[in-house]
């Protein structure tokens, strides 16, 4: 509310300056024309502008600030609005009374009785208009705060969903990797040792970057090479992964394990067979990192919850204005992730 008061003061200062400038200009014009009647009238208006306008504003602003602490809107909006309008009305009537009590005798003419009576309603109405400005500012600020809070909660939700996806992926991947390792130990101990080293490098990356929002594309590609090595050993030629990354984009950023999730997604939904290999292409196109694979769909996917790509889209939606694009064609499936 301190910000609101500061903003209101700045707005008032501009309006007050305009009113004051108009009064001073009119006053000078009257002096040049030597119009005694007009001179007295303009002097009267000028004095009221100099004294009562800022005093009335500060009184209303003080009431608004005081009620923010003593009776905030959150307590009871309707009662708060009524109280503030009533107090503002009293201030308006008091200002009207003082102006007419001390100012009317000095006017060079007698005010019309109907006009004088109408001012008893006019002054309180002006305070209502000022208070409506305070109310509008308050509700606009709350509306903005609500939007920010909703976006924050949605981002947290997307991050949690993405973390859950990674946590589901890792045990599944580890189970398959250990199964392959168990077979290699008896078939080829040297290959088993190399496989285990690659596996250790993959999990070192996961541990080092699991809490980071971004990593460079170079870092992600270095990790994914170890992951691809494990896949090639595990599937014995059943999957082929090709890379074509523009060097100019190597320092752009992605969310950690984005490539692992997309490659794992392709493996999960497609048949992997040595006689008919799954071919995955990873390349850059414009400001996007693209993962594409030929379609040879499985009939059933037991571990799919249909949320992986949606969670990825939601998370990137908070990190960049460019969306994650999912573009299936008749024979290929494309996922385009914006580089950050």
C-alpha cells in the first residue's frame, strides 16, 4: 500500500499542477485586462486550489492508508467501502462548510441559492470519485497479484510433474541397463566394464544437474552421448541415433535431460528391432532443437501415462515464449524444443 500511496501522490501532483496552471494563467489574464471583478474571482479560486485541494486529497489519502491497516478489504469488502465513502463524504462536507464560511463573504457577488444548495451534494460526490480511484487501484493490484500467483503455482506444478517424469524414467532406465549389464558380464567382460563406466557417467550427470533449470546444449549433448552408447550396446543395432547440431547454437540452453526424455519417449512408443532399426535424428533448425524418429508404433505401451510430452510443454511454456511443437507426419514423429 505504500506503493499505492506513492503512485497516487504522483498522479495527484500532475492533476494538481494542471489545475494550478489553469488558475494562474486565468489570474494573469484578468490582471492584464484590469478586470477587478474577474481578478477577485480568480484570486478566490486560486487560493482554494492552493489550500483546499491538496488538504482534501491528503485527508482522503490518509483515511485510505489508515483503513488499510485498521479495517483492510480482506476483512469485509462491503463494510470497508461503505466506511471509507462515509468518512470521505464527511470530509467533503467539512471542506464545503469551511470554504463557504470563510470564502463566500469575500466573493464580489452573491451565490445563487440553488447553486449553493447543490454544493452540499457536489463536494461529497467529489470525495466518492476520489475514493473510487483508490478502490480501483487496490482491486487492479490484487488482480495483478492473483495472476502472478496463479502463474507461479502453475509453474511449480509443471516443475513437479517434470521431476516426477524424470524420477519415473530413471528407475525404468536403470532396470533395463542393469538387465543388459547382467547379460554382458557373462558374454563379454570388457564390454560390460565399458558399459558400466558409461552408466556411471550418465548417473553422475543426473545427480549434478537434477536441480538446475538450464544446462548448455553442449553439456546436454555430452551427456546424451554416454546415454546413446548404453542404448547401442543394449539394443545391438536396433536403434540408430544421428546428430547434426549447428555449432553456433552450442551455447544455447535446454532443460536438463530433455534429450533423454525425448529419446526414451521414442523408444517407449516404437518397435526396436535389429532387422528394422528405429532411427532417431537429433538436429537444430532455427531456434529449435528437433528430435525426429521413423514411425513403427507398438500396439500397446504398458508404462505410458500420456503425460510426458505434455509436462515438457508446460515447463518450457514458463521458460520461453516459443512453444514445444509436436508434429507427427505419416511416416515420422517430430518434437521441436525451443532453445533458451
